[in-house]
């Protein structure tokens, strides 16, 4: 079960009880289940509290303001990456995180199967 990382940007503000609306603008797909395998190697070590919350069956939303922390945690994934596919996946995730950090109206959602 792969976990896709999806960059969303806000397209309308919420009013009253309505939440803001978001549109997907970029996806780092994970059809080979690379991210769950990497997460197993770092989970519970205390260095990746955000990534420890990624659920292969659910969704985790990380707001733009948390991108510096997420980028630091991705460095931990890079340390345990063993194959070219894993290294490439971490690099693509880091690019997505940097792109999100440049926007105040964005978030990344880790979407499990």
C-alpha cells in the first residue's frame, strides 16, 4: 500500500462553518510502496514525529508552516534510503515540500490507499 504525497493549494476561503476548498496541484505518487518501507525504518526513533503519524490506510495533512520540520524529517529518510528508487523518492518529496513552503495557501496531504 503506497502513500501518495499531494500538494494542495487553497482555492477559496471558508465562510462560517464551511471549510476552505483546496485543489490538488502536484502529486508524488508511490505505486511501489517506497514510502511505507522507508517509514518502517525510522518510525519510533524520536526523530520523525510528523512522519510517524503517516497512516498507509488514512490521510495526514501537514500545513505549509510545518514544512521546515517535514524537510528535516525527510533528511532522516534519506539516511536510511538504500536503493536508487528510495533516494529518488525522498528527493521528489523534498522538492514537493520546498514548493509547499513557498506558499502560505498550501498544504501537503499524505494519502494512503
